[in-house]
């Protein structure tokens, strides 16, 4: 079974620019970001879970359910998508599943006032599971269509447009609504106030997924035959063995994955250790979005002009900054004598942590995704993406472990460990090669007059 093509023989990394798809892709991303920030998985959902059951381990369980569902689905779906010449139909089908999951979650929260919290939580977790299953397939389809529509040297601009416009919409729409609906002024009781945020997410997500469904697929990249499950998993091992850049990227992603569970607990730390109100989620969300906008504008130019390896290296330094600030905030919170309220400096440092987190998120999303598209052959693109996540699947259980440890260890040791691991990741990131440096003349991005 032929598997990998040497990197120097790849010619699929510089497709002609499909302008219609480019602009539809930007609109899709902008609407997705705005909707996702209304029921943000990193701030709003952890607060919701914490309010429902009052335990950090439940916050970790919610995160683990999402990560596991998405990765496991991608692992099996990539075998089917590799052999499909057209990826848009699966995207549309699984978008319907995602809409159903969001509608069910919204209904459960809107009608959950006075109900047993565990029932509401169980329905919510089931809906998040289905949502992430759909996201897993849709993400593979979206990635493949994007790789065939946008050349490498324009993907930084694409990601910048998606994120910046989406975050501006979020600041105008999502953040004020989060602040209002989670404040004492809200006309909705808990958890219906969170249900309204899910309704907003649902409406904007439907618009986003409908927009991307209007794209026109370029010439397809598809394998001639569908692999058996055994052949599919064998391919994953061979990719890891034969592609040095892929192997180096996965080592780095493993290190970063050890810290990925911690940002989910930043808002829980603010509520439990610092006693901040629910509406603080809106402030943290706004701070993160502002820094994401600034980071995306700068990093998009770095990606287009200098390559995605440099963006990845920058992201590792931002990881040290993010977790270092969180560690400092936790340290100050534990310094005062027992019973003494933590100093206001703790909240200030936590706010700075969310600013750094926005920069980190922008760098990681842009650098790692674009780097993967740079090194992945077209016929195996979905396999490259899915196995990259599958090899790191055990890490998806880490949020549960963090949630269990927090009551015993506190937040300080965990934030400190994440800072040290991020420092090691800086060294690992420098071992990556820049794929563009090895491109053959025929693989260069098209000139302006050649873009379609």
C-alpha cells in the first residue's frame, strides 16, 4: 500500500486562490467566533457547570467529554473522508447534527429552572458530546476544502480575517449579552440565563454553517480506495515514522497538551479562590477577545511573510507568559493569612492572564493548523489531521484529573507546573523545520495574476 510521498515531491501546498471560497470562509469564521463566544467553552460553560454542581471535577469532566468526542470521531471519520472526492456533503450533514445538539442544550437550560441540577448537567454533557462529534467531522471537511482553496501564503490572512471580524462582532454582541444575562439585572433565572446565551450561539452558528455550505469545492483530492480500519491505523503509524516534521510537531503538541487543560480552570479559580461574581466572565471574555484581535493582526502577517514555524515558536513563549501570570495570581491569593480576602492584585493578574491567553490562543490556532496543512499531502490530509489528534487522545482525560486534584493541591502547583512545561516547549519548537524552505520551484505560491 503506497503511503507517503517525500515532502519535496508535494505539489498540493500551493493551490490557486479561490476568492469566492476565501470570502465565504472569512464570513463563516466571523459568525462562528461571535456565536461561540456567547456560550464560550472556556469561560461561560465552566461557570455554568460550576454553578450546577459546585465541583471542579465536573468542569474537567465537561472539557474531557468535548475533547474525547471530537478526537475519537475524527479518527474514524478520516478514513471515510480521505476516499471522498467531495467534502461539502459531510460538512452539511454533520452541521445538522450540531444544530440539533445546540437546540437541545438551549431548551434544557431554558426549562431547567427548579429542576434537579444533575439532570440539567447530564443533558448538557450529552449535547456537548454530540456537538463535538459533529465538529470533529466538519472540521476535517472544512480543513480539506480550505487547503484546496487558499495557498499557504494566504492562510495567515484568512485566519486573521476570520478571527478579527469574529472577535469584533463578539465584542459588540456577545460580550455585552454575557455581562447582562449573567448579572443581577438579568430577567432570566439560573440556568435560563445561560440558556439564552446558547440560543444566541445557535442562531449565529446556523448562519455560519450555512455560509460555508455555499462554497464551491475546487478540484478534489481523494484516495482511489477506501482503506480498511487496519490499513487506516497502519497508515497513521507510517506517517509518524516517515515524516520528521510531523513527528516533531506531535512531540511539541504533546508538551502543549499537558498544559491545555489549565485555561479551562482560570475562571473557576477566579470564582472559587478569588470570590469573583459570574459576570466577571464577560470581563475576562472581553479581555481575551481584544488580545486575540491584536495577536491575529500581527501573527497573520508573520504567518504569510515568514512561515508558520515562527508563529509556533512565538506561541510557546506566550505559553510561558500566560501560565506565569496565572501562577503569580495564585501565589498572591495564598500569601495572605487565613480568612483574609486576597488582594486586588490577584484579580488584576488574572485579568492579565486572560490577555495573554488571547494572544496564546491566536498563535496556537494559526501556527499549528497552518503548519499541518503545509506538511500534509492532499490525498492524506484528513488522516494527517485526525491522527495528530488521535495520538494525543489520552491527554483529553487530563481535565478530569486536574478537577480532582484542585481541591487537594490548590491551583498554585498546577499553574506552576504548566509554566515549567511551557518553558520546555520553547526548546522543542525550535526543532521544527520551515516547510516552505524545502518547496520546489513549481510549488511556490501563485503570482497575483495567477490567483483565481
